[in-house]
């Protein structure tokens, strides 16, 4: 009383009550057509594509990545040269942060009304249908150095910063290779796509998703169906199944492959490629007993950068299918559900 600071209910707290009573609050229950219990594909699994980054034939890699980016907008990369222990440490320090007492995490809370998404939080505005997702998160920028704000990087555990910087270093190499293959795939020079999304100013926005156990995983979702706004997203999950992709009319589980990198083609590459590459529609389910975590890094153009179909791909026969606009305007429309 008399305290102007509004208490935000974290899903971690919601979950501890829900798990004790074996029920979930009504505002987490999905309409039937979104319920994972009813809508997950249960036949023979079409396995989501896997790309081996160690094959020495670049032409072949370009062709394989082109193919899956057009058909799925989604794939996993194995043999990517990020050492397993670098990924393990990234996960370890993130888990340690989320296991801290609530008040220690609140120190990093996204300031109310802040323009940037950075900080610890829970999605405040409900979705169009008024339903909430079963997930808390931490956002902070990893790169470029000029955009990093350490205020949002946990001090505890003490190795948090080193583990994240080490991962970022290796991620740069993967990102550069990936964008060069994607560039060649649509007939551009190897560096042209990367340049079009910001080159060395490309923003790496890390999100840690924390999905606590949920007594009714058949009724709730972690993150509801969406495409990422990024150019491309590179994600590592923990070993709890949960990511699903929409492919040829079905919601399919993306099989967990230890140490693989999960790649989502985001909206900006769909736009730049003038619709050749598909931004993948995806969502996450939650688990009855286990906590799921994931570490997507959204690779985004700087906010003032204009993004549209690449001029070299637009011709009289193949006119632009998307508008050209500043990335920040794209984000504004998407957040506010205004047509692009
Ligand atoms: C997201 C997302 C997937 C996951 O946060 O945008 O799609 O596996 N996460 O948690
Ligand atoms: Ni996503």
C-alpha cells in the first residue's frame, strides 16, 4: 500500500503455486486450436534438417542451406566448431542466474517504460487473445561492443561475463560463415547479405528463456506461435524437448541434438531475399516435471538500418514483395500488430 512500484508476477512464482495445487490459472489456458496436447503432430516424425558445417565442400553447403532455408526456414548445425565446453559454460551461468533468489534477479529487471527490451522480465502485455506464456526471460546485447550495456549482465555468478564473451567470440565465426552461404544461395556475393543487415554493426541480442515446470503442459504454451523479427536467430536449448516448428501444416517437435546450433530464418532475411527464404513459424511447449531453458541470439540490423528486398533480386519480372523500412519501424509495427 502506498508503494507506487507495481509488483510484477513472475512465471517462476506462478509455477510454484500451480505445481503445488496441480492446476494452472485460466489466463494460461490456450484455446483448443493452440493446445499442444491437441495440435502436436504425432505420426512418423519428419525430422527437421541437420547441416554438417564440417564438410569441406562449400558449394554443397551453400546448396543444402539454400534448400532448407527455402523449404523450412529452420535447421540445426552440427560440427560448427564452437567447443562443447563453451556452450556448457554459457548454459551453466544462465541457469545459476535464474536459480538466484527472486530479489537478486529483480535487480536486473527491465526498467518500466524503457525503450530497450534489455533486462530480466516477463511479458507484460497479454497476447491478442488475452492468454499468457509460461516463461520468464533475460535479454541483453552481446555485440557489437559499442551497444553492450553491462548493467543488464548478471554479476552473479562471477563467471557470467566471461562465459558470455567467450560464446560471442565463437558465434561471430558461425554467423559470418552462415550469412556468406545464405548470401551465395540467393545469387549475391558472399558478403552482400551481411552488409545489408549491418555488417560489423549487426546486433546480437541474447535472450534466455526460462520455462518452469507446468502441471498442464497439454493446455499451456511457453512462447506462442511467431516468427522472429531478426535476420537470423542462433539458439542453444537445454536437454528438455520443447521447440516446435510449423512445417507443411503440422506442428513438429525439433529433436534435441546435444550441442547443435538451432537456426531460425527471421523476418529480415525473408524480406531481403524477397520471399525466397522463409521466416519459420515456431512455438514452445513446456514440461510437467522439468525446467526448460533456451538461449536464442537474435541477429538484428541496427535500428536505423533500412531493410527491404535486395536491389539485385528485384526485377520487372520479380517485383518487390515487401516494403523497405527502417528496422526500428518494422519492430514497432510488429509489437503493436500494425500491418507492415
Ligand atoms: C523465442 C523462441 C524458442 C525456444 O524466444 O523467440 O522462439 O526454444 N524461443 O525457447
Ligand atoms: Ni522465436
